[in-house]
């Protein structure tokens, strides 16, 4: 496999790509953090076979050149099949959440920025606090089955930072200042502290 540097402006997205792209910012953050570990695959007409998300992320990062592999040994039918299969096979992997929980704990211990992993804040919260009691909460279709429709305001955080404490006294002093409780299981907090929300008349309200 020969990887070459290619001008981004010469690469053409496949206009009939059936896979919708989202969270391009997460892909861009991954490229900034880890570099290019997977090239974009294009055909001999410079049309993308696989790597549309990486292409859009590179545009977002205003890159002039990107690493590519030119697939010269595939028929038109094989190219179409490869494009679909690459997207579909990514759906077949499953997480071992107990091991994932352990890996995230190790990364947090080293001060690694978990935001670069591609998970949302609520996903990270759930995984870090995973206690091995089961993963039914991860089956979104099962969890939302027969749930009533409702609306709520966007409560995603403005910014997430990780604070490291040199000792127990510093930890306790910090939580006294912000007037919140802390336990051995505390991994995430909100500031100001969020009140509990309950579902009432198709909407979330404060208790």
C-alpha cells in the first residue's frame, strides 16, 4: 500500500455517498490530537471511496495536503461495494464497557483530555461511573421505547475541564468553596449545581 501526500482541493467527495456525516468536529479533534493514522482512499479520478469524514475534517482544519491511497485495482462495482461495506462493518463492533471504564480511568489518572475520544459528556459520565451492573442503559432504542414525546432546553455544558488535586485537603477545600458534596465515586460535577429534573406534562421541570 502506497501512501502519498495529495492536495485537498483536488479530492472530490462521492456525491451519492449514502452515509450521512456528522460530528465532523470530533474527527477534526482526533486528527489534531493523534495526527493522520488513516489515509483517505480515492479512486483514479480522485473521488473518495472511504474517508469522507476525514476529508471534511481536513477542510475544517484548513489543511492543504492530506495522506491518500489511490485504489488502482478495484472495479467500479468493487468500489461501490467497498464504500458501503466500510461504513457498515464499523457498526458491528461492540464495547466491553468494564474494560473501557478501566482504560478511561487510566487516562484520567494521566491527565489525558477525554474530550478527544469522541464521546459526548453524558456518555463519558455513564462509562466512567460504570459499576458492572449491566449495559441496558446503552440500548437507546430499548430505553426510549414507549416513552412520551417531550421537549427540553439544551443543557449541554459550556465547557468541560479536568481539575487535579495534590492532596485530600485541597480536594475538600475546593468543594467547600463551591458548596457541593464529594464522595469517593464523584467523577463529574456541574457548576453551578444542577437541580434534579423530572418529566411533567411532556417536559422537564425542576423538582
